[in-house]
């Protein structure tokens, strides 16, 4: 049973970083992971609540879209700029992350900080080339999300908090996107999810990112698939060839939600459906399907 001995509510990032520097403390913003995630049950004695730090923001500045650590999934799902960015892949991932009650409390940054392979939003963030801003007693450092995850529930974050995520806007308004989730219900943790961003010029793909979740120890950028897409026509034939690469690259496990074999098969399905959306070959209205 989780027994909290102390609860802190700092008013500045400096104060929060100093509190987090001591072992046995964990950061919360929405707090939705605290009781349901077993990794919090061991060694946690004290909680540092960062809701008073003014981090509930989403704004564009100097070519970056900044998403603060207090921005909830509901806020992300409903934010107009995110609904337009790459066909709204991040907003759509947030919109199927848990129940409405969870989305009202859970934060996008918390979903990243948990570093769970099955998390719904990291694939879209990786497809958008996002970065993580970490704050500790040493100051601030920026880590590309590509380099953030190191294993299930493990990341390069030390005794630090994530103050914000940021997404480069230099890619332009012509970036197309697709997102697809496969789960027992829309509110359940993903068995497989996929996010992609494409740039298409004269019918050919000039830039591609393809990321899958719940099929490897960390959210998986399928670089071989990305390389195979560039220079090819944005057609069903191309996407089916890429599906074979996806099946070869994923490293799924068997758990109580699905077998490794099922996840391998569905990884290709999710990837193709996300790619179809990005190419305009399928509607964006359905973000998930029943397993």
C-alpha cells in the first residue's frame, strides 16, 4: 500500500527541483499514475505537486510550440493549433488516452514521463520531432524525444522534472499525419498504436516518420520503413511493402492484453492505417479500433 509521509506544493521551478533532488520523492501534476502504476509503490514516501507552477500552457513562440507540464490531455485534445498540426495526430492521441475523467486530470508530460511503451501520445510526439525540457538543481537541459526513452518505464530523466515539451514548427503547414490505435476499448491501454508524419510533393513522399507504441521496450521509430517511404508514391502498394518492414522491426511481448504474435500482425495494420490517413486515402475520424 502506498503511504505518503509528506506532501509539497512548491511555487517555483527552482523550489520544485530542489525538493525532487532527494530520493523517495515523486512529481505529480495530474496524479493519475500514482495509485495504479506499480513502479510508484516502491520507495516513494513524499509527493511534490507542481500544479502551482503556472505550467498549464500551450503557446507558439520563436518557431516552437511549447506544451507545459500542467497541460492536461483534455486541453491538448481540444487545442486548435494541435488539432491542425499534422492533421491533429497529437490531439487525436490525447483524445483516446483513458476515460474522460482521466483526461481531465492526466497531463501530456506525465504520459511522456511515465516512459511506458504502450503510452498513447509519445508516438505522435516522436513523429513531430518533439523535445523534452528537463529542469534540475543543475539548471535546464533539452533532450530530443528520440533520445529520451531507454527502456520500459525508464528514461534519461534523473532527479529532474519535465517543465515542458516543445515541437518545432519549421516543418510547415504542409506536414500530413496519421494516428491509429488498436485496443480492447478506446479508453484502454493500447495493444498497438502508430503515428506517422509525411511530406508529399507531386504524389511522392519527400519526408517520413513512422513510430509505433506497445511493440518494443520503448516507442519505436521504424527508421527502415521511413527510408523505404522516401521517394516513393503515396499509394497503397507502397504502404503494404512498408508493412512487411514494420513486422520485421517490431519487438513485441506477450502480456494479459495480447500475444506477441498478435501485436506483430497488428503493428503492420496500424502502420498502414496511419499512413493511409496521412496520404489522404482514409478518413481521420476513426482513431482506434477494437482488438
